[in-house]
């Protein structure tokens, strides 16, 4: 019967890991609520509330949270909106809160969108600072099932 205890512990641990690695985010800023709605972040894409997706490519292991937008995508989102208006986004940053040291530990996500040709600096992946070349939009979210930090 000890295998049942081990199995129960494994299931409990797997449930906790799945919750900690949640990729679902609830829109908290007025801008996010009106344009993107809630989002789901995956390794290679962001899926918006209306089902539209933005395909992403990581800028490299030394720049976690920074992504190049694949091709010249400019999906139509809620209410006919787009991330940066008519100009397609070139890069996105998945920034964590100032009080966390990584997005995995953060209850907040700040999706920063850039429409310029220059790659954003690695520093854009922390907090809500928007002072970088090519910056065009900021959307704020809270981890689904959690309270903000």
C-alpha cells in the first residue's frame, strides 16, 4: 500500500508545479482589458483572448524574456485593435514585477511591445519602465489564480 501514498504525493507535487508554471494571465490594466484581453503565454507564442496568436522566437538564452516577433504579424485583437496600431510589432518583452527576480516567481506580467528595428536591452524584462527605443505599448496582467505581488 505504500505505492498509493507515493502516487498521491507525486500527483500533489505535479499539481503544485503546474500551478506554479501557469502560463495564463488575467488582464489588469485598462489597455490590456480593451486590446488583448486575458492571454496565455507559451514557449513560442502568445495567444490572446479572441484566439489570435503572435508567434515568437527567443533572442537567446542570455536574454530571457525577450522575443522577436516572427515575420510581420499584426493580429487583430479585441474590438478590432492591434498591439501597436498599424505598424507590426518587431519585439516583445515579458517583464516581471520589480519585487520578483524572475517571471516564474512574479504574480505580475508586463507585456512590452516594440515596433522598432533595434533589439530592446535586456533590462526591459523587469518592471514597467518604458524608456527604450521602439517602445510602442505596455499591457499589464496578473497570474491566473493568484493575487498580485
